[in-house]
């Protein structure tokens, strides 16, 4: 039987893997493109939910509120809007009650923010040292913050009641007489400030405590070797290290004081609470807005008040930024 011997030039089939090279190269090219696209687009995809939520519940209501501020809109006729331009802003700026609310807001803000941050700083300094059951004490300090504003305001309303209130009972017991806390111009502000201090001191304490624990221990050791006492270490080491944190808490507390609503509304409750007292002695900007929008039903001026509050917050933020910049330059 004859057999044929393959010659040198005879055709031989290519190896099995050689046909896959063009296909694999094509796939690799597409994978590389997808990888580059994913590398560039994924950061935007990660932050997109925030901007979507902010646009729906933050930016759109802000713009729509500004649009309403330029119209005459009543609560009973939301579908009827009449263009009035800047008349609503002119109306509130020439209203003496608006400036009373501005004054009350700033006074209550200062009376509640300054003691609150000072007490929080002292408590954080105490908790920064090694204490038994430190976790328990930190939890106890944070408990008022976890309490709802309605519960806290209602409890303190009973404490500051003119007839049968706990505080008046104590004052009467020591012979100082009774005080009508809600009807006094300064006593009502003190009562509201006490509620704010009680609720937010623990929150700021934990912020200061976290900042203190981030201060390098080498600074304290060096100060101790130089003969500095604990009070001197607190003034010369702790306070300068906490300057950014202190400025942050000042800004947050200022914003919170501008939005103060539940405490003054529930101090007396009812009609008097909705107007900030019989002489508007503790009416804040938020209560003023609530009274215009929901009690009187004038949504146009209420929206103008909201934008006026935003303008005041921006001014306060600018002042805080300039002050922080001055502090940083003076520290260099």
C-alpha cells in the first residue's frame, strides 16, 4: 500500500490558539474601553444620589419658595397667584414685628450658644481624662440630644409654669418669690435658652471630646516637662488645637439658633405660643414665618421671610469665615 510523505511546503493547519488571537485582542480592547469609562464615570455615579435628593428636596423648594415670594398667594387659593414683585419683601422689612423677631432670634442665639459651648468644652475636658465607666458618662451626656424637641419643650414648659411650676416652687421655697417666666421679656428668653442648652450641650461635648483625643500626646508631654499645669496645658495646648472645631460648632449653633422653632412654640403652646407671647417677647424668625404662613395664610410674605432668613445666614457665615481667617492668620 502506497503512502504519501508530506513535503516541506505542504499546507499544515495552524495551531488551535492562533485563530483566537484576533478575537481576544478585540475583547481586550473593549474591556479596556469599559474600564476607562467606569474609572471616569463611577465617581459621578456615586455622588449622583446626593445631588438628586438635594435637587428634589433642597434646591427645588428653595427656588420655588423664591418664586412664591414674588407673588401674592393665599393658603385658601394655592392655584391663584398674583405677581407683586418685591412687595412682599418690602412688607416684612417695614414690619416692626419682623425686626422684633430678628432681635429675639439673635439674643436667644447668643444666650444659648455661648454658655452651651463653654459648658461643652469643660465637660469634654473632664471626659478626656481616664474615668471609670467613661462610656456610661458619654452616653448619659448624649441622652438629651436624643430626646425629641417636643418632649423636652413640654417638660420644661411644666418646669417654667407660672402657677405650680417646679422652678417657681423652688424659688418660693428659698424666699425669692414667683416669676412669670413666659410673660417676661428676659425671663422668656432665659427659659428658651435653658431648653436649648440642655438639649445641645451633650452633642457639642462629644464633638469636642473627639477633637481632644486627636491632639498628639507629645504636645502635652512637652508642656508637662516645661512645668505647665493642667490649666496651662488646657489654655496653651488644647484650646489652640481645637480652634477649627470651635469655629465649626459656632457655625452649627448659629444656624440652629436661626431655625429655633419648637422651643418657643411649645413654651406656652396654643395661640400665645404661635405668636411668640402676648407681646411677641420670644417670637423668633421661624415662629414669625409660621404665624404668617399657617395662622394668617399669607404664603407670599412667609416665603419672603424664609429668604430673609437665608440672607441672614449667609451674612453670618461670611462673618464667621472672616473671623476664622483672622484667627488663623494671628496664630501663624
